[in-house]
């Protein structure tokens, strides 16, 4: 089966959702959209999409098909499912819901049960790769749910990502995403502080990054975010405030599991400080600018 044979609904057209929806349309999908800010649907309507008046309306229009959610946070995810005009109120039996945003594990499992009790199916499939990965269809997809449901969704996953890993039962995709975001947040912070240290010592950080990329410290984050730090290019591929949201979710999950994760706790505090200082709407790599601003504060004290 191809995407052109599946009725697909898409809720959430942010930095990630809009290019993902565009890729589906370009692959021939029958796509029905809903976004809280309706004007974000306009460019995709020109490509052949239709627009629903609510998540409930979208669910009715895509009865028996697949609904993708890519919303900003857990409250938005919950509202899209169980709100007054949420998907659940218009859900038809055998409709598959895929959550491709980053949501809390507990909420994911609770809402999945409600969907299944209503006769639907559910998988959590958060992604990594940022806006660049969403645009190029090269996202890494981490999936929790039943294998039969994942197989059913493969025509969609094949368009949106370059790799897919079935992590385990419902909620484990989101657990893997939490782990991913701990690594991303920590690594971005370490790279920013490392480059700032080298720069303060008189080194050319362009050459420092080049040297590090050839050694054991090399990484995709150093490659992309390190270059953005050097270029001072902080147009968001992913917002710092979204990174903070994901860090908070990871901290919450650790508490629920009674785990002591000291680095996560400290790093989450630093991302909170960054967002509180007014850097929440820039790219994650803007952590470099945040740390540099702290040096100015120190020199003025």
C-alpha cells in the first residue's frame, strides 16, 4: 500500500510538522490538516491538502485511516486527543493515531488506552533530526507500539525518515526520545563551553571544531551545532524552549522511576536559566551565546 491509498490526517504544523506534511503531500498523500493557527495550513492547501475545522472533524474525515499528531507539548497532545473537539470525539474504529511529537511517557500510555478503548489503534513515534531532517525526510524515528500497527504505518514512516527502530510497547518510543534529548542537551552545552574555552585561550574555534571532528569528540551535534555557534547562526532549527521542555520531561520521568540523574538535573537547570534569560526562541546552539553573556556579567561584577 502507498500513501496515496491511505486517508491521512495531520495535526500540528510547527517547525517539524509543516515540512513533514509537505513531504507526504509531495509523495501523493490524501492529507487533511488541522492547526490551531489556521493560516499555517495555507501553503499546504496549495499543494492539495484539505483543512478540517477541529481535530474531531479531522478524525471523521479520515475514518479508518491514520492520524499523525505533531504538536508542541504534552498539554497540546492531550487537548488534541481528549479536548472538547478532540480526535477522540470523532474517532472511528480501526483508525490509527501516531504521536510524532515529544510527550510524557505516562500521558502517552494513558491516552493510548483511551484511544484503544474507543476502538482505535495507537503508536508513539517521536523523531530526531531537527527541522533539517524533517525537510529532507531523513528523520530518525523511535517507535513504541504493536508491530502490526507499525507495519501499517510504514508507507508514512518511509517518507518521513531514513531510519526506524521499534523500541518496544507503547510509551517506549517516548522513553527513547527522552534519552535522546538528554544527550542532545548535554552535548550542545558541552560543545558551547568547550569552544568558548578554546576561543578565550586564543584559538581559532573554526580550526578547533575541525580538529575535534577528526577525533573521538566528533559528533553530528558538533558538526551542525558547532558550526552554528561559530557562524552565530541561531535561527531556530529547534527552539531552546523546546529543548527545555524535553529536559523537564526527562527529569519528571526520572523522578517517577526513582532514578537519581545528577547531570540531567544540573543541565536542565542551565537550560531553564537560558530560557529565563530571554534565549528561548533561538536555536539550541544559542546556548553558546547564553554562556558568552554570562562571561560579560562576570567581568562587570
